[in-house]
């Protein structure tokens, strides 16, 4: 019989329970979507790395004879190694006027479980019929309509080579395929070309030698690769070690792992916010339901029902909300994870990144939602459930009246009309309900604010980096260090208005016990195409001598202005040089250092060194086409990057996806606002039916009565939304702080008035939308019944 | 001129052949059957009947809270029976005051504020403090309903009703929630106010004793007017006993 009552009670409160269930559903959707995506990515990564026998380390050297590699194999902790040849090259495609960069990597002649193996998408492995066979990275091939059986021209080692495509492939080494200087995959301008080992030896004059060693570590040292790598660097020292990179710092793996880690973190935080709000709101509703059924509870107890039987009746109501919300959330969460996986497939190349159904995730999602709803129900109903039978059957004693604290400000209070006084007293007297409403509004507004701040930060960074710091039209990087002639020649290229040299010195910074691999960028004294700026946007003046370090780099090195540090160049003569730290500047770009190009050249015992040139063009498309053609045919050029293309790519992909993210954020925030306001207002309305009916009898029209409830709703939600603004700002500060160890960027927190205004405007909009439900209920209320004046 | 003739010229509210039927699922319940009443300006009358006689439904119709199923209701010559909800709201706002059995005060407003909410929407309100003084609550104006006795709350309800300066005051079981002595005191208040303000007052009650204070008594039974009587010498509230 109690279950029959339960079903009727559920039907009667269906609207309110649905509002709460929707908040739970949003929380569980986030949990399931994020957790499932986390598992999709991490399991796909693990499978892929296993399948391709992903290396644990990469060591780049100038040139090492293969015969000397046994010394590396015998280092304790090294399980196996594989030498290979790797160089960058320029691809010559007729339909592309811009030069295209490629990384050329040698693979063994026969496929015998190599390290960093490839996964063929089309065609075959090397057949051996032609020396110049090539396997092209699949995304690049698709972008340029390249297929097995076609020929492609590539500038290798200053020679134009014709390569025959035998297949296309992907690799675990390039799940996130980044070209030089890129921050997003760009298959239009960068690809990987796999050539036969012998062909690479021939073309690059590397007979019996290699310039890269990839290897696997023994399981017991896999988590601590640094000591082994240091050993390997010592062994390979005579052959010019450029980099020793453990897997965790490998570029593709870094991006992938960082994304997975991020998912894991927000999978805990975001759903928690929604579930706490749902529990609070359910608490308010159950308090009301229990109080309304106080006499029934007393009667049931008098009849002989136990506390547990009566209590579980109410818990079942809450549990049904939890089950409905949990099931809906699981279904939506699964669909969302499918959508997220589709998005990830755009950025990460896996052989099979599929969306899985993880029953443990769904089961835990439903369990969490049931627990949350049980908690809310129990806390809401317990005060009534604890009453004895006799006391419960007595009508509830009237609430204590009395002035609120605001009434002490008599002058201000006197200025308020009766409806405003009523609204303020109602809000302040119902502490739990008002607090729950404010909390929900604060969380909703906080989420919105954080999302807007995140977008603002990204827009700011793009603007900062690509419009304030980097102002060139085209950047050229050379294969080798060149002299002043290269600059003069670049300045004479078609369409070039202005050319500036850059000297990129890859080195290890040393300050006592502190070391960091990085690079110094040498700039011309009158540079206008790269203008380093601090976090306030002020240009950092380049001293005639000394280094300008970013704050992050200075912190790592424990260096201050005036200190002398050592630069150990990775390329060239590799003679260490002492340099003074002239200035430390706050910067959004993580680990950077600048110097005057002449000073830097002198440090390297050269008169003038340039490793690249930045160009400002005259804007004539014909000249630009000529420029690209000429650069394409220039063997000395390693890569060409057009700033405009980079900006477009970033804007297209990153910011477009941001809109989807913001859209979801607004929807979720709306659900929180809507669910909380509707629940609270409807409980309020139900408790004050007679009051509403009395106002109608007095001659108030329904809209005017609705405005009284709207005042209360606005007081709670505007206050909550205002509190949510610092919450959102705080969340963003925490997010930015989590980037403090990031070597690539420092995430800016860029508050602006539009963010706060937009958040408040949306909060107001949601409040009015939710109020429409309340107004509708006022219009259809049976006020005769409420007045107790029905026959 | 007879009483009837005088009342005809002085008619404030007229009900003619009014019926009210409620639909309860498949069952139709005819609560009022062919009721015709005139209420004159400044008249003090009571409507008496047992529970289920239709008196509350009649009150709702007179007060503009409900509309008849058939028949006409007119107020000062204007038909109310087909009035729109907005017109009925205006009627209630400007012409009618209600006093309910359980006071129906707003718990979160003080006595003065409860009266203010009525005065604020009236086009011709009486002064709030004056009205509270008239009901004997001048020193309790800042108390909340929970801080007032039942009698005091009912007096606030009366003050709220008359603050709008209505032409017609409807009192539903005015003393129903009060003890005997308190009820008589509230009744005395009502009698004095009616005499002072000249408002038409209708008392709805099941208690025949209360009807003795009014000059005209309409008896209701089973949805019809069974009898209409005149008290030539209405009793003082202090004299009645129930």
C-alpha cells in the first residue's frame, strides 16, 4: 500500500522531481562522458603503443657509426635499440605554392617487429623493387590526394628526389602529428615520409651510420629513464648528442598524455559540482514533502509502521529521482563520449579510436546518483521522521515571527514597499532553501564564468602571440647555420618588404647544479617582426649584451639578473660559452630566452650567424606565389611557415571547438539554474497557496502575484550569480596556476567586463525562464481550494 | 415607500436566478439552485445555513471569486456574471473586502504591512494607521501574525478588508476560529465599523446566533433560499450566546 502511495506521490510531484533528475542527469552525463573518453583514449594509447612497440627513448646525435652502438645496448636498463636516419625535407607538390615540410625517417628493409612500427592504411610495406620507395603518413596523403602507385618529389639533402609511394601509414610516434613550429596538427603543410634504410644511407651520405637511436628500456627502469639516458649521452658524447628524449617528453606523447590527464581531472570535479547542487535541491524538496505529510507520517507510526518502513518510503522517492537521473545521465553520457571521441579522432591519429561502453563506469554513475539522491532525501526528511507518532500528528507549530536583521536599517527598510519586504523576509527566513538556491546559482554562474574566461584566455594568447609578438608574414628556417649572405638573399626574394635574421641556438642552460635544455633566439637590434613582450604587453628591450630569460626558465635555473650562466650548444662546435643574465621577464611563453643576434653570434665565436629569416611581404598575391616557388626550390630551406595560415588553422579548429564547449557549458549551467529555481519556487508556491489565494481575493492579479515570487527568485539568483563570479575567476586562477609547471605556455587570466556581464545576463535569463513555469502554475492554481472556501 | 421599494432604488448587488453547478468527474453537483437576492447599499445582513447548503459558493459568487453557471449577477447595474478575469479582479480590488475564517494573513508581514498590501492597490484607500486604530491595534502594528492572538489576527484581517474602503464587506465564518468571548468582541468591532463607514456587510455563518446581530437574515438550505427574515431589533453582540 505504501508503494501505491509512493507512485501517486511521485506523479503529483513529477515536475519538481524531473527538474532535480535533470540536474543529476547532467552531472552523471559529465561523469560518464569524461570517464569513458578518458578510458577510450588511455586504452587506445596503450593498445597502440603495444602494437607499434613504441620506444621509451629517442637520442638524436650528429652521426654515429652503427658499429659503436653496442656500447649503448650494453648500458644497464637498455632492453633494445634501433638506429635510424631522420632529416627534415621539403616536399614539392605542383598544386601547392607553399613549401611543405616533411620529416623523413628510415625504416628497416624488412618488417621484423621494429620499434616505433607503422600501421599501414593503404598499400604495402617496402617491396624491394625500387630503392626510392616511400610510405607516406596517411593524413598527409589524404590531404593531398596521394595514393600508392604515385610519384612524389622531395628535396632531400639538397637534391630533388623522385619517390614512389608504396603505401600510407600511421604511427604511435605521431598520434598528434606536429610540424616544426606548429601547435596543431597540420597535414596540409607537414607529413612524415618513411624511406628504406639503405636509401636513406645513400641519399644522406650516412653509410653505416645513423643520427637517431630509438630504444626500449627494461621494465624496472621504465618509470625512471633519466639515469639510463644520462649514461647513454655519456657513451654517445663523441658523436655529438643533440637531445635525449624520454617517452614522457616526446612531443606527440606529451600532448596525448596531457589531454588524458586533463580528462581524468575534470571527470572528478565537474560532475561533483552538479551532484552537490542536486543533493541540496532534493534536500529542499524532501523537507517540504515530509513536512506536508507530517500528519500522515504520525498516523502511519501510530498504526504500527516502523521508523525504517516510513523512512524508506521517503528514501524510495529520492532514490527514484536518482535512478531516473542516473539512467538518463548514463545514456546521454555515452552519446556524449561518442561525440567527444569523434572530435578526438580529428586531432589524434589512432588505428582504431572507438567509443567503448564501460559497464563499470555506468554502474558507478548510477550508484553515485542514487547515493547523492539518498543523501539529499535523508537529510531533508529526517527531522520529520524523527518525530514521535503523537507529535507528528499534531499540526506543525507556526513559525516564529520576528524582524530580520535588515530591518535594523530603519531608513532603508522604510523605503521598501510591502512586496519587497515580503520578498526579503521570505529569503532570509528560509535559510536552507535560500542557501541552496544561492549555491546552485553560484555554481551555475561560476561554470559560465570559467568557460568564458577560458575562451578569453585562448583568444588573448592567440592575439598576444600572433599579433603582438610575432608579426612576420613568413618565417623561413634553414637546415644549417648561415651567414649574412643568406639574409641579403632573403631580402631580395620576390614580394619581400623587410627581412630580419634570427639565430636559434639550441643549447643546454647550466647554472651550477641546475640544467635545462632549451634555446636562445637571437634577434636583430631593430627587430620589428618578433617583439618579445612581457605579460603586460610591454616590449622587452633587447640589451646589447646578455640574455633575457623568461620567468619560468629563470626559476628552473635559479638565475637572477646579473648571474653568469653557461650555454652548452647542442649543434656546431659545441663549445660552452658564459653569458650574463641581463633581465628576467614575465612571459606567457614558457621556457624562452632572447639575446641580441650579434652578441649571441660572438658567444659562438662567429661574426654573424643566422638559422632563419622572418619576412614581411608586400601583400601582392603574385609575388607571394613567386616567393613560395623559389623557396620550394631552395635546398637550404628546411621549413617555411606562413603566420596567416597558422592563425587560420588555430581559429578554425581550436576556437570552433570552443564554441561547442561554451554551448554545452551554457546548457549545463541553464539546467542547474532552471532545476534549482523551479524546484525552490514551486516548493515556495506550494507552501504559500493560501497566501497567493488571499492576494487574489484582495484584488491582486496573477501577474502581480507572480512578481512577488520573481522578486524572491531574483534576490536569490542574482546574489548567487554575483557570488559565482569570483568562484569562476578563482577556478580560472587555479587552472592557470596548474600551468605553472608547463614549459610551453603560461595560461593568462584575462577578466573583462563582458564576461561578467554576459554571465549575469545569462543568469537573469535563466531566472526569468524558470519563473515562467512558476507564473504558469499561479495562473492555473485552484485558489478557491487554497482559500479553503470551497463547498 | 416600502422597504422593498427603497431597497430597489438602493441596490448595490443583484443576483437573479443564479445557479452554480460543479462537475466532479462524471457527477454534476448543483450547489446553488435558482437564487435571487438584492443587497442594498449600507445593508447589514447575514446568510445562514448548515454545511453544504451553498452559502460559501454564494459568497464566492458575490465576491467575484467565481462565476455562475446560469443566471445574472450585477453590481451597480454592471453585469458581473460574464465579466472577464481582469474585470473580476478589478471588482474585487475596488469594491469588495474579504474576511476569512482563518484570517489568511501573510505570515511574513507585520500587522501594518498586511493592511498596507491591501491599501496599496486600492484607488481610494483609508489611512492604514487610522484603520488599525479603529480595530484597536494601534500599539501592535509592528507585530507579526505569529505574535498576535487569534482575535488580534482577525482584527488585522478586518482592518485589511476595510482599508480598501470597499462598498461590500464579506465575512466568511468570522468567528469560526475564535473562542466565544473573542468572537463577540470581533463581532462588536464589525458592527461598529459598519455603522461608522456605512459599508454593506454580509456575514456568512452556520451559527444562527450570530445572525441575530444583523437586520436581515437569508436562510439557505440545499442550495436554495429557504427563508428570508427581518430582525426588527437586531441584538447587540454582547447579548448573543452560542
